[in-house]
């Protein structure tokens, strides 16, 4: 399945001006460094189904020397490091910074790939492990849901314990969780391991951008992100194809398990490199460039705070309560207690909001800055993000379940058939970035129209060709739909954040990341419920799957239409450069 939120918002950008470079961990922990309003990735996302859970927002040009960790704060890990002169530490750091960068970007790539690879593998996994059709939804939704919960606290962990330590711990856990996925003997075990992967990915991801900032001086940031962007974009496009290829190749009889096993040697190699070359922590007083000892947590280290664990638990319970009934409703026959769970989740969300206000009034750091929701354009942007990323659930159903279960395509054939959507998204991301400054929110409207046109064309192909539909028949509609999706994801962050005050930027961007992952989970569960209600339980008859795919396409277009209406509430112009 083509994947885009994960690269489309973190790879595009232009590190803008000097006040714009800042620690990603500060963004995600919901606070803002004084005098440093800045962009952040909307990557969870997302972790998602398109070019990021990884968008392409991060290549901003330039940076403040005072806010960017210089190469002098980067050195090899070792007990003698504190005894070195600053000049030697700087020399060692500059020598190994690109190797360290390789370890950091590997963590981001593993997260991106694992947010999407199971979309291709899910039908095969269910056939082998058994279970209801909800298994197909959960192997992807569990990752995205855990990511949404983890992102609320992932950045703060880096501030408290140091980015290097948290990244390496997250990578270690991610490798173990990947091995757990490969070793799963039941659907329940796999879903639990996938949730662990998502949670650990949310711990890794916020550290990536802060460590890149520590590794490179201001004038090198553009060069670093010029590598990061294409690597993430290519990973988003090639990941599902590689997943399909590995499954079809059945390497050593591992089948779908190999898509998780590949993380083990790759992750261990990145861990070895990271342990040798990434900057180490110095403690809460460290501010990055001024440090002469082992590199610290950067600017985030000076702002250690306590984790709001009760708030995180409450938010996680509320999000789970929203997703679980949608994913399990069809297989359980929609008992009354599922509707009770949905109602309870709404109450839990309200309780979370009340708790955050109370915590702020008590002088403690909230997970979410309550004042951001007083900006109506930003609140509209949150609704837009949930609805739009929710539409990706329909694309997952059409692209993978229908092609494999309905048409009988192999995972490899299915991945190749959907590759044009990812290629189109890559093109659309460039178009959206170029048009954003001139068109403002109108570029979102244009992208939604283009994507809806592609989906309606897919509907027409399915209706016209029926069971004889081929990869060639779907080629043009796939490209068109992908272009439209890319046009939306790239400018989305700047437009939604345009009305937010600088001191609220960190919290607002962290919430936006979280709702992108939540929207993906809700979309897979909600539209999956529609799809399986129409196709599930009636064998593998092609006409049934065709009918389900057609209605799923129309339901997805309906969500895009809702997004189109909500977009009128967004700021007219994108956030200005330098803000």
C-alpha cells in the first residue's frame, strides 16, 4: 500500500530561517523553547499509509547556531571522552557525524516501513494465523494506535533521559518487538507485538530530528535533510513492493515473517553504529554547543519535566475505546457493550481535557496545551486531519484486501499494482509544496478533488471491468489519486498551524501528529467495518468482493467530501516563513 504521511510532512520543508530549527523532542513534549517557534514533523503517522507516517516537512534551510547542536558536541562514546579537549571532541564528532546520521536515519526508515508493510501482508497473515477479518485491520491499526498514544510522551522522554539513550533503548525494543512479530504463533500474539512496535516507534521518532540537529552545524542542516528526504520518500514507495516481494519469495520458508525479520540485522547494525558515534547525555544543564563533555540532550536537556503518565493513560484508554468497537463490531455482532465502550471513550476524552486544564492551572506541564483549541481554525484543522487520514482506511481495503482476497493477486502482484499510487503521491508532494504559498488552503481543495477523481475512476474501472480488472486498468487512476493525496499532505502542516501562536507551536504540532495516527487507526477500523460487512462471511466470491470494493471507494470519496467542507474552516494562508 502506498504510504505518505510519514514522509510527506517531514521531508519537504526548508529548514526555513534561523529561528525555525529546533528540537523535535520539544515539539512532541508539548512545550516550546523560548524564542524558538518552529516546524515539526507530522510524521506518525501517519504512521500511515502514504509517503509517513512520513511527510516531507523537515528540510528547512539554515538554523540558529545557538539552538543547533554543533559538531563539537558530538563525539564517540567512551570513558575517556570527558577528559578530551573541546577541539578533539569536535574533531571526533565531525569525523563520525555521517556514520551517526546513518544510524539515526535507519531508525526513521524502520518506523516508516513497519507502519505500512503489513498492509500488503495482512491477507496472507490472516490465512496462516487464522482469526476473523478484524485481524486484517488490527495488524496495521494496532501499530498506528500505539504510535498515537506513544507520541504524547515520546519527546519528553528524550528531554528527561537524553536523546541518545532514548533512541538506542527504543531501537533495542523495536528490534525485539520485530522478532516477536516474526515468531508470533497466533493473531493475538502478532497484534500485541505490533502494538509494542508502534509504541517503541513513537519513542524513537521524536529523537531523530533532535539528534540530527546535534550532529550537524547550522550550515550543514540543508545537506543532511537533502539526504533524509529522498531516503524517506524512496522507502515509502519501495517498502510495500519489497514487502510483497519478500512474502512471495518465501525466503527459507519464512513467508510473511521475513518482513519483520529483516529489522533484526538492520536494527542491530544501527545500534552498534549508534552506540559508537551518537552524542551522549550530559545531564539537565546541557544546552548543546556549550558543552565540553559528552554531548547532552541538547536544548531539550535544560528543560526536563515530569511525565504526565495519568494523562497519557487516560488519552490512550479513550483512543482505544474509539478504535476497538469499530474494528471488532462486525465479528462480534455489535453487542450493546460495544456502544457502551464508544460512549465511555467520549467521556474519557472529556475527562482528559478537564485533567489537562487542571494540571496546567496547578503549574504542572500538561501533555496538551489547552489554549490551542481556542483557535477555531486550528480546531478545524484537527477535524480535517482525522477525517482525511481516516480516508486512508478505504484505500488500504481496496488496495490490498480486494486485490488479494477478491482478485487472487499474490502479495507481489498486489504491491506492484498499487505502486503507481505511491509514485503519484511523490509527484503530488512536489506540486503541493510549490503551490502552497500562492494558493493557501485552496491547494488542499484542489488535492482533494484530484484524489476523489482518482478514486471515482477506480470505482468506474471496477464497475466496468468487473472480475477481469488488471494492473494496467488501474494504472492511470492510481497515479491520479496518489497525486491528489500528495497535494494535501505536504501543505497540511503549514496551513493548520498558521493560526497558532509561537508559544503554543510545540503542543499544537504534537497534537497534530497524534491525531494523524489516530485518524489512520479509525479509518482502517471504520471503513474496514463497512468493507467486511459487505464482503466478509460469504466466502471468496468475486462479485461479493467487487461490490464491497465499489462501495468502499464511494465511502472513501464521501470522507474526502467531508474533508473538503471542513477545509473552509482552515486558515486561508499557510504559515509564513520565519514564524
